C-alpha cells in the first residue's frame, strides 16, 4: 500500500502539475481555508493529547502556521521566478540564471511535542517549492494525527499530499522507499537512523534535532525581566520545547536574586496549586514522564518537584547545582525541570557549554555588549536570543535549524522555499558569436593562458 502511494506521487510529480505556481498557490489557499475552519478541532485534539492550553495551541501552533501560509502565498510568485546573476567574460555574451526547481517526492516525519506545527510547517515549504508530500505525524499524539489526516484528505488528492499514520514500523517502512527529499524533526538518535536510510538512495535531508540549550545570566542582566522570560520559555508546553532553555548558568553574585524571581514568576503564571492551572500542559507519554520523574530523585529541589502519575503532571521545578556529571546534565531534559548552576568565570561557562556538542539554542541575559558578543561568537549553536528565550522561532525571515548534533538545514519563510528547491544553474548564450580561444589546437601563448583567471 505504501509502495502504491509512493508510486502514485512519483507519477503525479512527473505529470508536471506541481511545477505550475498558480496550482501550488491555489492548494495553499485551500489548505489555509480548511485550517481556519478546523482551528477549534485542532485545539481540542491537542488538549486531549496532552492538555495543551488553548492559548498555547493558538500562539505556538495554528497561528504560526497560518502566518507562514500567508507569507508564503504572498511571496511565492516572486520567489519562483528565475534569478539573474552577473555573467563572466568567459561566456561573453551570456545571461546567467538560477532556477528553483522542486526536488520531487518529499517525506516529512514529525515529532509529538509541537505535533501540528512541526507537521504543517515543513509541508507548506515543500508544497510552495512544488513538491509532492507524504506526511508521517507522531503516533504519540494520536488525536492531532487524526485531525491532520482529516484536513489533508479533504484538501489534497492523495497523489499530491497524503498522511500515513502510525508508529515506528510505519516510519521504518517509509524510510525504505526512495524519496527525493526527507525532512525529519525529532531526536538526534532517530535522526541518525533517518540519515543512514537516506544515504542508501543519496537522498538529501533536513534534520531538525535536539540539543542541551544553555541559558546564561550574568550580573549585569535585568534579573526581574530575565526571570519572567526564562519561566515563560522553559515552562511553555510543559518544557517539551526543543529550543527551551535546558539549564541556567548564572553568575554567582546574582544567583539568589534570580532564584527568588524565578519562583515568584512561576507562582504568578500558574498559581497555587499549579496542577489546577488551565495554562500548564502535561507530559505527553508515560515513558517520558517516568524518565523525567526519575531525574528528580535525590536532587536538591529549590521549587516544585510534585509529580502526579495519573495525569502525567510534573510541577515546574528548579533544581539547585546538579553536578557536572549528574544525569540531569547528560542529555536534553525536555520537560519542566530547570537546573540552576552558578559560575564565577567565563572558564566555568566554557566547561558546561562545551560538555555537549552544538546546542539547538543558546540564550544570554546581559547588558554587557562585549560579553554578549564573546558568547555568541565563541560557541556553535542553531540560533538564539539575547535577553529573551524561544523568540528566534517567531521571525520567518530568520532560518530555523540546528548545526552539528542539533541538525542539518534551516527553514521558515523563504528559507523553506529554498530548502525544498534544487537551485539549477543555467547559462543562456546566443549563436551570433563564438570566441575561439578555448578550442584545440591550443595556440595561445602560455603567458596569456595564465591571465584567464581574470575572466572568470
Ligand atoms: P523521535 O525521534 O522519537 O520521533 C520522531 C518521529 O520519528 C516520530 O514520527 C516517530 O514515529 C519516528 N520514529 C521514532 N523512532 C523511529 C525509528 N527507530 N525509525 C524510524 N522512525 C522512528 O522524537 P520525538 O520523541 O517524537 O520528539 C522529541 C524530540 O524531537 C526531542 O529530542 C526534541 O528536541 C526533538 N525536536 C526537535 C525540534 C527541532 O526543530 N530541532 C523540534 C521539536 C522536537
């Protein structure tokens, strides 16, 4: 069945339909209409899946997708045109162009933490560039997966866009097929599996992976504002955000003030008891819940720590100074647990930040411009913000993606269009003149040939 679907998408792509820009736009508009009509159903599905608050679904999933759709629909015609670049003397006379051509059949595999956004956002980019798409949403958010399947089925013919629901075996079967592009969002562990499968067919990939994101607060920072912005970015989606701050490195002299401000803001945001708040989500799966709960054992807890198994509830929790080799500091936490580590010097910061390869995000809270610059320049990471958290994802003009262990490739807005397009180089030459110097027999003096570099 999967083989038939893939073949039907290959045939459809070969029919050249998706090369017509107005055809793509028409479907993107239909998709937008259907998403608007189903916004409540999407919110309900995410609530059933992990009690995600409606505000958060709108702000971090549906409205971001709608905004991306509008931006892409508005610019698509312009982006799709061949771009003229400067010509060289070697081709005189010529006009030189970059054509954006779709790769063909794209596979998108999505995770559970932003299950709607991270399925739809790559879809929009792939369609804008003129590809066909098979979507594999996460099986761990089944209600959202169902709504996505229903919407896609209503808007698109199967040979253009199709949803294949299911878990790891389905994903594995999809990966045995030949694709022209694979876009994967998920863990670095599974990212390596995807990369290996893609290599079998020399298929290009984008891998949106994970990382352990440092959040550095120095003594010059506005502590009140830093605390508010860290609490928001960390506990949004119950900490299950790939670009959430993973741990805080705070200059020792301001640590106590920061901890008090963090506690104050957690209470302000979520009240008391937090499990009764409508604004705080749950952990999505039992296995992830148990892993997070286990991480709290034996830790020095400054705030929170309450866990309720029946609901997979973990209170926003601040952990004091977990050791360098502690389990909390090994892998990405991906939950509402925030280690707070104090530092004396930039060497201390260096020791922690370089313990893990290339985080997906890094945040610096400081008013010292030289310090900000040193940190941004010194470390390799996907993207970040100075004096805030998470907001780098909100500007469509900025590429979103990791580097090294945290991923390959960046997308959003025009970056998505470019990511899903092969850039084809074309030189157009007339026939009225043919400068003969390149042809054999080579009678040009060698000292002249050595000047050719000036003609390229
Ligand atoms: P995951 O890697 O377990 O699963 C992602 C997808 O891969 C799912 O659709 C799943 O069905 C499939 N899959 C799982 N195991 C597979 C296997 N062995 N073979 C083939 N396919 C397989 O990730 P997750 O747990 O769903 O999501 C959480 C992770 O995703 C976190 O590590 C988080 O940091 C990362 N993430 C990254 C970004 C980003 O933009 N960089 C965004 C969100 C989440």
